[in-house]
C-alpha cells in the first residue's frame, strides 16, 4: 500500500513537525536543547505473547549538540485508550500515567546520557491491538524538574507506517474487489433524484425553466421558508426571486398551506409551475430540499442563467420523528463555522435534531454568564495544569492552549447564532451538559473558582457551585482512565451549578427564538467506586434510606435534575445509563422500570447493544421509554471505515463503512447482525434468546441517531471525512420506510433485493450526491474509498464502491492524477500499476498498487 504524502501531512499528521510550544516564555536555551529531540514510534507486534495487547517502540534520538541529561526531566505524551498501565520493557526509561490518557517517560537509574546523535529505544506494551496511526503516542513535550512551570515541545516526531507486504496489499485489493462486485453500474438517468427516498415519487417527461423571471408566492405562514428559498435560488442565479401576493398563470413557485401530517409535504412540478404544499413550515422546508435535490448536479458549481427542473409529483413524510446527529466538541473543539456547515448538510438530507455534546472531561465549550472559569479553565488545555490553571493536554493537544483542536469555546453570541441558523433550517438543537460523570472540565473549573474565592476569604461564595469535596477519598477510574471526573451527587452546590447552567442555556434559546423542549444531561459511564468514600454521600445515604448504595445515587441525582427541568417546562433526555445499570463491573446490564421516568417521557439514547446486551434498546422501548437508537456498532461515526494504517478512527468494536448503516433495520436489527465485535459468526439461535421488539415497543422507538465522538478529530479535514457519506446512509434509514429487502422472509431473495437496492444507493452517491457536495455550500471533503483490484487472466480489473467517481491509474509507478487515464477496461500493461479514485476536483482516496 502506498499513500499520498501531502494528504498524510495535511489531513492526518503522520509526521508532526511543530513549532516550539511554550506554556510560559522559556529561557534562552543553554546546553542541551529538548526542541531538537527526534522521536520515532513504530509498531512491533499486535497480539504480543498471544494476548490482546501490542508491543511498540519509541526511539528517542538526541539531535542537540550537547549531552542529554541523565535525570531531572520528563517527556509527556498522550496515548488514548490502551490502558493506564503501559509497561516499559527497557531498563533505562519508565512510563507513568498522570491521569486519563496523559503519560510521561522518565529516566531510571540505568539511563545512560545520550551524546549528540545517539538514541535510546524503549519498547513498551499496552492493552488491545494498534489499528492505525491514531493509536500512536502524540503531543510530546519536555519538562525539566528544575523549571516545572515551563514545557518545551518535541518538534520532530515520526510515526512509522505499518510494514505491509506485497502479498497483503494484493489481499486488501482483492477483498475490496470482492466486496464491490455486487455493485452494478446504473445509468444516472435511472437513478432516483431525491435522497432520502420519498414515500411516493413519479417523474414525467417535462421541464420547468426556473430563471430570474420566475415569481415566488407564499402563504403568509410560510414567509420564513420563502425567504430561505429565495436566498437558495440567489446562490444559483445570482439574484433572489421576485415575490408576489397573487399567483400568475405560469413561471411561478407556490408555497401552499394544506392539511397534511406534521413534517409531510407534496411537491408538484409542471412545465408552468412548482407547488410545494404542507401544513407546517417544516414540511415546506423539506419540500424545498427535494426541489433542490432534483436540480442537475452541475448547477452548484457555477452561477446559472436558468435552471432546468424536471417535472415530478412527490408525496412524502418521514418515518421517524427523531432523525438526529450528535457531535462531540468536548474532546476536540470545532469552530462555529464548522458547526454551521454541518447544520447545512444535515438540513439538505432532512435530519432534524442536532445533539450538541458541549461538555466532557476534556473540555467545556459554552460560555456561561457569571461562571467565567468554565471557559477560562475548562475550555483550555495545556501546561502547566496542576493548579487548575487549565486542563491537561489530551489527544495530542500539546503544551500550549490552542494547538490542534484541544482548546476553544463558543461565546454566548456564537451559540445564539448557531441556534438561529439551526432554527431557520428546522433543526432542533439539543444541548448536552454531561453529568454527573464525564464532568472533569466542569469540576476543575469550579475548583479554580473555589480557590479564587477562598483566597478572597469568601468561603460561602467559594462553595456555591463547587462540584466535589476536599475530603472525598473515593477511588475509581473512568472508562477514559480519569480518577477525578464525577460530580458529587450529594452536594447541594452540585444542584445549584446545574440549575445555573440550565437557566443560562434556556435564556440563550429564548433570545435566539429557538425551540428548547429538552436538555440532554448525559448520565453515561459513571465508574464504579465513585462516591463510596464521600462524607456527603455517606450522610445522604443515612438520611435517605430509599437509596441503598452509592451507585444507586445516580437515580436520585437524575430524579432531582428531572424535577428541575420540569419546573422550567423542559424534558429530560440522556444516555441509557439513566435506567440501565450494571450491579457490578462486567456483570449483565439490567433495565430498571422507573415509573416516574416513564410518566414524564424521559427520552433515552440506546447505545451499548453488544457484549451480550444486544437487546437492551428493545428492552427499554418495550418498557415504555421513548428510545432513540444510537447503537454504537452501527451509528458511531468515530469508528474507522476500514482496516488500514492511514485510515483514521477507532476499531475497538469493528469498522463502520456506509453499508453497515444502510443495511440497518430499526425494528429488527438482529436480522442483519451476523458477527460479534471480533468478526466471529454468532452461534445458531443467539438472537432467539434475546428480547424482541413488541408492537407496543415499536411505538416507543423515537428515531435514529448518528454520533461522532471527537477523540480522533485532531485536524480540520477529519470532521467531514468521518461524517460523509455516512450521514446520507443515516438519513436514508431515519426518513425512508423499511425497504423491500428488510421485509422479504426468504433470505436468498432478500439478499438479491438488497444487492439491487445497495447498487442504486451507491450509484446515487457517486453520480449525484457526492458530485453535488463537491460544490454545495462551498464543498465538503467527504471520504473517497479505495478501489479494489483482481488479477484475472493476466490483466488487472478494477472496481469501486461508488460508481461515478472515476478510477485513474498509471503504469509507470507515478501517482495517479486527473491527467492520468481513466479505467474503463482491464489493464494489460506490465510493471508497477497504481490507481486511485478521484473526484472532479482532483481530491482522491487511498493510492493502491500492484506489481
């Protein structure tokens, strides 16, 4: 496998060559210069000692002219989710965990000072396998014990790509080829023009010519949608449509009010007029998206004089009320413009809920009036961090706030602008304030506030919003290895803090004119051991005998939060852990039937549907909880698409290419769930023993939700790469009714019908939707898959997952470009054949090669 060097440098940073980063102004370097260290990482072996662990090596080379000190220094780095207990196999260096996924190297008594040009090799082990470049250590910086307030980045770090043999490259190419063989090449004229698939679509043989003389007439209740449509047409024609109150005989677009279900619409295009009809503005808005969808793909590239609109008759309505996407900006931040761009593409494909994960252990991203520490401390990562000046570096963010995507927040004005933008596009923004776990950023910020007010001798004010107590001796470690990330559920100040945040968030929605019906309060992954040795919790348990254990305090916490929200006209929503519990670590999960939660329609995100808990989402729905399917094996967009060193994303529960989203059957996802997380086939009858969705349970499936956790999003280009085109498959499953293959009882027949539907979908992506996204709203840098290859009768045959995106190839070993030949028939040339799928802008997927 060969990879494009520029793409690696720009998009995923395999080679990090950074400027000097100082937490404070560093003194002039005298003697040894840590900036000149050269660090190289390489994977030695996965499944080391036949165990689920890796063996890797760090080679540290002294690039300075002076001798590297024998002691008195630490070299910090991040390494995500491979255990807090990394084991150094060298006698000269040791590895210690700071907290979370922050570690440091430190010399032992056996360390030999390195002269200029000399190296030391540290081999170390960690849990689980290394899947790709993002499993390498990152964010290295040096701290001298004598000057602990100063950090200096290591500015030469190289991640060594996995060694891949010619045989394994050929196997990868063949595997892709076999996967793609079911895909038929369908002419664009035979492809549907609207995605997601409408309920009813009929195309006739006519054209409506839309130009600057076309008049727009809208019902009084649809003026906002008329303004939106006029601005969209202005992007294409260079001028807005003229408006009128009465309908002319022809060349008119009419937004008409009729009696239809909520969000439903009708779109009628004849040679003389376009009519979009609905009961509400949301339905009109979706009709406008479908009108945009049927336009020729090429219109988005340049200004047009006129638009040829095919005559159609469309009747449509969504399947699920909740068609959601969650973006985590706590782990790694996304600027306001990136959020607006995301909302625009969500609106294009009729997704209607943006779950905004604003806070987590590694970052608090929303300014809250009167609590400036939340952003002064909680939104900034860097060094030093020991006195809550800022949060510790995470995910390679380095020693200085602002590096990569580690630091940042939305001002009140930013957030209000985002809310208004979303509301104009009929997207509800559901804010998430993580509690009581995943709350380290808030905890550290409020500790900084506590310290400041205690310094002013104002203990009452210091305690007002404090989230932990000084004499809590509880010991725990979270799923992300933090030992201090849980709010204390027995402190009155914790509830004052949550109440303050809720009130300020609600005020922002009111000012923005945005709807707010619920708040997501997190609830997931509170580690065992939290609260067990808290004096406040012990006193609470003695006072309230209905709560039996410290772990059981979670339900008490969310009952109070639910009451708080209800008093403000808001509903509670959260992760499934609000009602799903593990009595002990690694034990089976249970669904608690909490009548008060069911009565108040507490909405739950079901995510942990594996490791023996495949039926948890259906059990929740059957119990009466409004349930959103966010199953992590099908809807976690942070998973890598495919195996491969250069492929970003996690691989701890397998891979998530677009076919896995496309084949999801909401009411019976057992049907297409054929293997466990490591790829082993399920034993016969495995799902017969699981609880199936009842007819009553079906009524409680509120919808589907994709989720992009951002640990891996360490470069601007990666957001859209992980998002698209997977978002389109999510939109299809959330909007459209069950396809024929999902209802076909005969498995052989179902497979045949599925393959045909899959071919239609990927042809639509490659020939209509992705070419549109090259230019729509400034363009989106979606992922382009690698093409497969097979050597047949001495010739190389190529194929692609996405027909319509051409495969370019070379026969002299050079990198394919738009000037290279386009593959049309088997290649008979000998030598070093290289190929790559490219879009119309020349941006491409992985370069593949066979000799």
